C-alpha cells in the first residue's frame, strides 16, 4: 500500500511476511552456521543409512518362510563352493609337495646308486676302512698267478675297492707275467713291492689273508719274498679307470 499513487511503501509499513523474506534473502551465513549445517547434514546421512539397514532387517523379519529358506540355501551353496575351492587348492598343494619330494628322493637315490656303481666299476674314487697288503719280492719269485689268487681271496673276504700300486683293479682286470719282479696288470706294468690298498672290513680281510695256506704264508715260503698286512681305519683308493662306451652291448628295455 502507498499513501499516494506511484510512491513505494516505507519500511516501517512492510508486512510481517515481507520482513521475514527480507531477513532470509539474500542469505548471510557465518562460519559457525556453516559448521552446524555440515553437522546436521552428516547426522541426516547417518540416520538415512541406519533407516535403510533397519528396513533391510525389517524386510527379513517380515519375509515369508519360503523366501528365508531360499536366502539360506543361497548362503549355504556359496559357502559350499568356497569349501570345495579350498579343498581343491589344498589337494593341488599336497600333490605338488609330494611330487617335489618324490623327485628329490629319486634324484638322491640315483646319485647314491651312481656312486655305488662307480666304485664297483672303478670310475670314481673310494674311501673307507680296510687293509694294506705289501708284498716285497727282490728276487722276482712272485708271478701273475699269485697276485690273481691274492685278489680272489680279497674279493671273497668282502673287498669293495682294490688298488695295486697305481692301478685300479676291477672285474675286468687281467694279470700277465713280464720281467722278473714285474707284472702287467690291466695293461699297466707294475713292479715290486706290490702294494694292495683294499677297502672293506679290515678284520675279515686280515683273517682271510692270514689263514694257513693263505696269501701271507704262500708268499713267505718263497725265497726272499715277504708279505705284511696292516689294518687301517681310513684308506683312499684314488686310481681310476676311464669310462668307455661298450661297442656291442646295449641295455635291454623291458
């Protein structure tokens, strides 16, 4: 309203609604008011989330028995799938561990067998207890057949590795007479004194050589010859035989 046409209302004549609108707009917010507004917003958001969770629980409480059974079946099925996956992974791990252990054990056994066969074939060095037999023959009375008999007695007593002077003696080693005081052993000429380095049970070897009519007694009967035996706690047989491939024999596969 105006007193006269064309003149605006004076401020003291504004209505209550107009004064409220003038106080609210434009907004003039202070920092405390902004903080309060943010806190109120956060509180409202939390209440909304709580209401939603409450609604979900309320839905489960109000669900039909068939729906609850279906939800429970789905949870059980998912748990069973997880259990099955865990079991499969555990079985795979066990298989890998067993395979690794079996492979390692097979390799270990192969290395042991290789060493054993190498000792018998004379292709690897050997060490262990045994005896040293020394045959002194200044007059050259000891011949190849006596050395062969000595080797056979040692083998019968359990000799596992034998070396005569610098020659490794194996199953295929042969003996032949040469000049007096000299014997060809496996193609190598050796001279007296003949020194047998033998790995095996030292007591059994010593007893076998010292029996009546044995090697020691037979050598001692020869003019100028003498055989002595000494037991040793540790010996080394270091002479080796070169490994060569067979020319005709091949392994037979089953």
